[in-house]
């Protein structure tokens, strides 16, 4: 079986057999390159296809489904083959879920926590980020042995390569020069949530070679904002309605993938510089002005006719930003649609009708 | 700051506010409350507390232009702002006030009209609703010159204050306190100290005042003393019968939240403590027939405070401990004039909500023992993820380890649209049965 044909689980098991360590990583921002350099395959846990049953005994119904699905996966024993967990400090719900798993349920495997600064403005935050990276490295070293500094440099280079390939994906799509539907695009993007860079890079290159230059320029361009493109059926609906997501402001998308490269010598400082120059994100405490400007720049660059905010139900970081962002966009003549989404629930009739009506309005 | 506004503020402070207090008091004397057979005599201090808080909100109306005004989160290290003479307003305290006066849904809906989702924290919705509509039972709140936010209680405050900052185009200072997944680390302290250093020039610029280290040390001393006196107030509930209940403590918490670092808060808690010690000596309880003692986990349900204090008192149940009221006594003792910044970093980042759930479990175990608690009421608050995520396991583990009986009730602290009287009553009845009361 080729890597492309393997399921996520098969791929991860195959990697494990090859001697790599597999870590379950919860959303959202973390230093992938450091994990790769320590021979760890980070397998991100966002919206696994499980049914929430066991997690109901641990979490109230008003907690977002990313957290509920993640915990369910752990409780069902589907993470038993993993060698560790990494919990980035994304929001209150992830923070407490990390503690529930580590302190109350017992993960039976090493749990690491990664705190990224929420005060992104000062020098203190940058220095802290570097120290936090080193702290994570030292903790991982206790389990996995010493980090090879050359390996880190090499993985950072691979990280740059991946970002530039994703950058190319996004640019071509923006120009209507990528011959893939919305679903296929995000399927490919999301394979980066678990493929090791040695496998991801050739796969992305192959994808580009196959699909470059034949895109459908006339499709209606819109920007997709939110955490992730779920339910996936919404992407199929866009295809059916002749909508091209011309760019996104998704947490699994441009906010994490389009990482500007850094030329600093010190690899830790390099990682820090890249982190602080990523597009603005609600989970990093980005000011509204920056998010507004970012969205406006995407609209301008891609000629988008509207913005769809596909917001995960109960996601506080996102829901707080939505009113001001929609308001500002409307003031500038860009129509917006806000969807309140439960993950993996398919496309409800109401959601479908709202999307159809929105597309009709902007057409 | 203008001279005229300062003169007006001083006039109101020296004459207007005392006149208002006098008027209120004389009106109140005319309608004394009927004693309740299940509750102990009301605290004599209650009048003084009312006076202090009314004066605080009343004077705030005249503060704009006379002093720099800051809106501050409940867990923020306000001691530093006091050096620059900021008039501080606590939107969470204001939210509680709106909740107690049953104004939550009305003011929240002003924020909802602007697109803020009803699932968001209701303190935030009340505050934003007030910002958009001006609605408040407090008369009028001064528009801030600065927003000061610490994420040691939740990340929500960060999202919420960002909105205010954007809406009013005013500066926001964030004090970022890394979450203690395990023990606090030296580098966390250093990061927080560096943030203080970065803040000072900004605070000088906004307030027009120079930083004074001597003043800061004095304020640190007052804050520590106030918090430790507050801690002693809470500790009186270790006595049987407890001279106050947690329902009282929820109310008497206001000065330590809103006026921390000011002499008035310390003076008040000294008076309160004297009164409680006298009650202990005389065997006067908050509940006339205290038979079982309970612990509360989470923020208060402000719109049910009076109803529930009666409901429980009728059965001889008294709440003697709460993680929430304890939060302002728990770590402020770290404050130390000799190392003000480091100690402040420690004091503010070690609060219960910024620590792992293991910490909370141990803290609750200790409190259950110290306060001889027989039962636990866990409030699951849809507004508050950091307080609520993990409570189901907390309940299970405390039950397994200590055999403590408990109940989980669902509500919101101010928005009674998210509260079901029927469901709560059913759960509480079952709990009372289990406690055999
Ligand atoms: S969807 Fe939102 S609330 Fe849920 S884990 Fe992600 S950032 Fe946190
Ligand atoms: S109620 Fe909870 S979420 Fe809301 S401000 Fe307080 S700590 Fe934060």
C-alpha cells in the first residue's frame, strides 16, 4: 500500500513500526518541527469520527465538540497505541480537558503541556516563547533521549518547505489555478495533521504537479473563517453551488499553515519569530484590528464576494470576535454569513438553505 | 485630568457621597426587616458594606476626568494600578450586582442584539450589553481610560476585554499568567515580572503619574493584610455553628475584589472580623439550627442568593466553605514588600483557576476536612468553562476518597434564562434526602 492509500490509523501504526514515536496532539499551535526533530509523529486530534458517549460522563453538554470528540477518542481506548500526548494551551476548555486527562482519568502515558503567550505584544512574550520551547525540548528529552541540533535545523528547513508549498496551494487557488474541488483541497491540507514531513513534502509536490493550472476561474470566490471546515459536507455543497473558497482564515488552515520563514541563526529564535509572525488568531489573543485587516487583505487579494464564518458551537475565542468582524466587513460592503456548527453532524436542512440563500445573494 | 473635574470629584467625595449615605440610611431605618426564624441575626456590618459599595459606585460617576479610570478583571494585580491612582471598576462585580438585581437577561440581550452569542459568559455579555446600551442598576459607570486584564481566571476575559478595547479604542494591558499544568516554574515568574516592567511606562503614560516604589510597597502591605483578614473572616466558619454562611461571604467579598489595596477594604474586614469573633464567642450562628455543613463549588448564583440561603437554612444546612470566596485569601499572602514583583507574580498566578485540577482536588479535600463539611453542592455554570470543565470527575473523586455526598446543579450566575427551577428543586430534594435532612 502506498502512503497515499493508507488510512490515518494505518499510517501511524506503520510509522510506529518504523521506530517513530506517535504523539496525540490537541489543537492548535505547537512547534511541530521540534517534535519531528525528536522523531515524533504528531497526530493532531480535532474532529475524529467517533460518537460521543463515554465523554458525556466527564464533560457538560455546553463544551465544544472538539474537546468532547478528543476526550471520547481517549476514553474509547483509540489512543492506546500513542506514546504521549501534547496539549497546547489553546483555550479554557482544552486547558481543563488536559487536566482531566492527566489528573483525573489518567492517560497512562507521558503528557506534555505547551503554553504559548497570550500577550503577544512585548519582548517578554518572545523571550518566554523561546524558553517554553526549550522547556518542552528538555521534557521530551527525558522520554526520548537528547535532541540532535542538526536534526532540528533540518526539520525547520522542512517546515519552511511545507509552508511554502501550502503558500503555493493557497496562491493558485486564489487565482483559480488549482484544479480541485473544495473538499479535495482541504482533504489534502488536513493530511498535514499527521503525515511526517518526509512523506508530506513529496505528497504535496505531487498534488501540485497534478492539479496546477487547470482551475475554474469563474467560480464564486468566498473566504471561509472559523476553526475547521466541518461538517465536510459543507465543502461539497460549495462545489455544487459553484463556490470556490478563495482563501481561508481557518485555525487548521491559513492561521497555522502560512508561516513566514525566519532567517535567524538560532533555531529556537527562528521558531519563535515564525510563531509571532503568523496570521492573527483568536487563540493567541490577536487584537480584533489585526484580524479585521487580515480578512480585508484576503478579500482584496482574492476578490472574494463574501465571508462565511463557520463557527464551532461553544467556541469562546471565535464567538467573541465574530460580531465585530462581521460588522466591520458589512460596513465595507462585504456580505457575511455566520453558521453555528456542531462537528460531524452532517449538513442540516437549515444550514444548507442558509448557505444557498447566501450564495444566491452574493451571485 | 482637568482641575474642574477634580474639584467636582473631591466635592462629591467629601460632601455629596456622605449626604447620599445619610439619606439612604435614614430611609432604610423606616422599614426594618422582619427576622427570619431559620437565620441568625443579620450582620451589623451589612450596613457599612452597603455604604462602602454604594459610595464606590456613586463616586465612580464623577471619577472620569478627575482620575484615570481602569476597568479591571477580578484576578488582576490591581496593586500596581493603585500606585498610579487609577479609579478601578470591576465589570465582574458589576455583573454580580446586575445578577442580584435580576437584570441579567435584560442587559445580556443588549449584547446579543449586537451578535454576541447567548452561550458566552454572562458577565461578559452584561458588560458588553452595558457598554452598548448604558443600562445598569448602578446609575452610570465611567468610561475607562485603560482596560487591565489578567488571564489567571480564564481566557474569556482576554477575548472580552479585546472587544471593549476595540469598541472604545482604548488601551488594553494584558497580564499573561501561564497556566500551571504542574508546578509553577521560575521562568514563568520571570516572564510575569518582565511584563510588570513593560507595563510601568505604559501606566505612567496613561495616568500621567510617576511610578513610586515606596507607594507600591505600602499598597502591597495593605493588600496582603486585607487578604489575610479576609482569610480570617472565612476561617471563622470553621466554628460550629459558623457565624456567617457562604451566602453572606459572597456578598462581603465585594471589597476584597473591588477595593483591594485600599485602606478602606482592610478597615472593613477588621470590623467584620471583630463582629464575627463576637458571634463565635456568643455561639451565634448564621443558621439558627446548624445541623449539617456544606461546601459550594463555583461562583454564586446571584439571582438566587436570598432564596437559597432560606431553602438550605430551613433544613439546618449551612454553607461554610467555597472555593470561590477562598480564592481571594488563598495566595495573596505571598505578597511581600521585599520582592514586590516576584511575589505579586506568584500570588496572582497560583490562584485556584490557574492551577491544575489536581490542585483543586487537593484544595477541596483539605477544605472539606478543615471545615468539617458533610455535603458538597457543585454548580455547573455554562458561562464558565474553567470553573466547570472537570467538575463531574471532581465530584466522583471526592466521593470515592472522602465518601462525601454531593449534587450537581446547572445554572448561570446571572442569566436566569439558563436556569430551571423545577430541575434544580428535583436534584436538591434528592440531595436533602441523601443527607437525611
Ligand atoms: S473549538 Fe474553540 S473552544 Fe473548542 S477547543 Fe478549539 S479553540 Fe477551544
Ligand atoms: S465567570 Fe468564568 S468565564 Fe466568566 S469571567 Fe468569570 S472566570 Fe471568566
